């Protein structure tokens, strides 16, 4: 049994309903280098909302059987699968450090403190253990969006305008949860968005292209740079290439060139280099 599987088993056997619950709203800003910086504010909850948020985490952790797979840039979400990755390899390590400051964080005192939130964290704690359930916030938290939406309540057989109420909407389907240094991902797309993975993949792109130049693997890397750009599908591919590191192995490249000829893959090789143009970038990356 893997370490991640042992941790999940421990969580699934725990009586999480007895754990203490708290809620934190995450604020995010990107600096000029697109590095994300996070802060959190704590939110007081009534008993009904405490129970609802705790139930959202418990149901995600214990509601069904999961198959565990390591996170990979090219894997897709599946209902019965959890993708795992070390917290230290994600931005959640920054968020967790802020949440764990506890009462040192600012508390929400007014409605405006709720707005412009990036994600929320539900933290369950018991006997020195903690599990963090995280959900990316996608709707109606920016002041401009809130101002553009009208809310109505159907009451006594008629619609009642809630214009004077301070409404804050949350979707409580947990995208990922964290326990003992491991991230368990149920929604890969939202996890990547919440944890700044696109920006990380763009850095992978630039790093790989620099290595391609140094290794003299391709005739020209600019078609790759131009075609990949911010395309998420191709960013995933180039990040997977960086993780594998096969391009650094001269034996691998020599075998690739031989197989390209025998298998008819269609790569053009000139002077020991793979010729790249914008029409064949995806083939080259594959």
C-alpha cells in the first residue's frame, strides 16, 4: 500500500463528524512575474453552516471508494479516481501556512470582506490531525458581478426582492482535500486553476525550450514557442515532456530517430536534428 493510500485509509476510518470545523476565504494576487501570493480571512459560521461545510468534506473523503493515481499533466478527471500530489509541489503549501496562523488572521467583519475571494478552505481538526477541503470560487464574489445580479426569494406564492440583503454564494463541491502532506484531487481542472498551475506550466514551457536550445535537439524552437503559447492542451504536453526528461538522453533521441523511420511517424530529420515548423508542433511534442 502506498503512503497516499495509507493516509486515505486513515481518513476514511476516522470519525470526521466529530472534528472541529473552521472556514477560511482565500485572497490571491499575482505579481509581475505571475507568482501567486495568498492571504486568508477567517469566517464565523452558524451551526447549520458548520454542519453543511463539514458534511461537504466528509462526503468527499468518505462518500465513495476511489482509485488513487499520481497526478500527471496529461491525466483526465474520472468520477472514481483521486489524483495525488505532494502539497510541497503545489501552491497550497502557501495557503496552508496562512490558514494555520489561525486567530492571527483577520476575521470577516463586514460584507465587503467576503468579496474578491479566490477560493475557500474548510479545515477539520482533531487530536493534532487536520484535513483541508478546498473549493475554487467561480461566481459572484467580485463586487462588479455582485452588483450586476439580482436575487429573489419565492415566498408566500410570490417573488420577493432581496436587494437589501447581503448575498454571498458558494458551491460546496470540494475540488481537492489535503491531509498529512498529500493533496487528493477530485476536480483536476479547478485544482489547477486554484493553485496557479497554468502559470507553472508556462514556466515549464520556457524552461524546456531553453533546454532544447542548449541541447541542440531541434532545428528551431520558435515554432514550438509560438504554437504552444498559452494553449492549455499543449502546455500540458510540454510540462509532461519536462517531467519525463527523455529529451536529455542522447540514446533515447537516437532510438526515436530510428523508430521514426521504421514506423513512419513523419518527423523530418536533418543533420541529426528534428525539423520543426508550426504545422507539425503537436506531432513533434507527441
